[in-house]
């Protein structure tokens, strides 16, 4: 009789590296994953909502050992990508950063596009197209902020924006006008974390502005690929500090 485990999926993944400092530089500084835990002999980062632990060498770790996808065990790890433009951006960024990668390929089994790359220990990763209507809408929103124009973001006609720092804004036209005015102060956007669960998603961002870096946390309700509600939360202390310094 099968055990029939009841589970929500993978809780975390653990990798082994012979050079922990080098691995940390790759995952945190090159790829930009947020480090959420550091302890003797290991660090933990988040890839979306999945925790990935990287452990340092032990006495049993063979000297000079490198990963091989042909040995028994792990073949590769795949990160989901919801947007074709993000796939192209990441592929170009990997190339620019000198990370060993394949460029964009097509998986003949599922007919999905991906880019495969390797970490310094040759551990194999893929950034793999897995369309998600909720994440695609959020990605379009983030891309709109980057381009300083949210006119192509899929907002519902009766979308509502509620923020702790302002009165509610109703309707796609008013929301787009508000966000486009905000975008004028934004010079760059970094996604630190992106989470989704069905119709709901959240993004932790850093916004480069003329007054400094503003941390942000945006919550989304997306129905059939259309944003029906948005709650952006910003830490305005960098702007307030800049304004105070001018006085």
C-alpha cells in the first residue's frame, strides 16, 4: 500500500559547495537572490518562495569535487519564469556577467523556452518558461515601473489601489495616471522577492529614485490575468531625509 504523503510541495533544497564564500558571492551578488539566513557552514537564500540552503564542505567532501548531472542524484534545478521578456533579460544578464550558460533554448519535451546556467561548482540550473497568469500580470506591472509607463499593465476597468499613505484610487484610468506620475521619480527597479498563491501575489522591491533607494512591498489580487486590486506600501524615510537635508 503506498504511503501517499500529503504535502504542499518542496519545503527547501540543500546544495553542497566546497567554497561557501564563492557560492555566496554567486547567488547573492551575481544572481541577486536575497540571503535570509547565515550560520556557521551554511547560508540560505530565497528563489521565489523556495528556500535554497548552500552548505560548506565537510570532511567527507572529496577534494576538488565538482557537480555532474550524470551521477546518481540531482540532474538540475529549474526556476519558473512567467514572462518571455524576463527570460530574455536574464539570458542577456547572465552573458554580460560571464556566467556559463546555454543562451535561450527550447525544451523539445514540453516545447518551452529556457536558459540553462551553472554556478561556480558546476551545479546546473535552468530559468524555465512556466506561464502563470498572476505572475505575468505582476511582471507587467514591474516592467511598467521600469519603463516609466504603466499603460500596458493589465488593470481591471474597476481596479482599486489602496495604500496606507494615500486615499483609495478607483478605476484603471485614474490608477494609470497616478502610477505614471509616480514613475517620473523612479530611475530603477529591483525585484528582491516575488510570491504568488492562486489569485494573490506579493512583490518585495527596491526602487531607485532621485532621493535614494526606497524599499517597497506591493500586494496584488489578480483574476484571470487582470489586476483587480493593488496595495503598494513604501518606506518614504529616504525621501523625507533627502527633503530635510535640502532645508
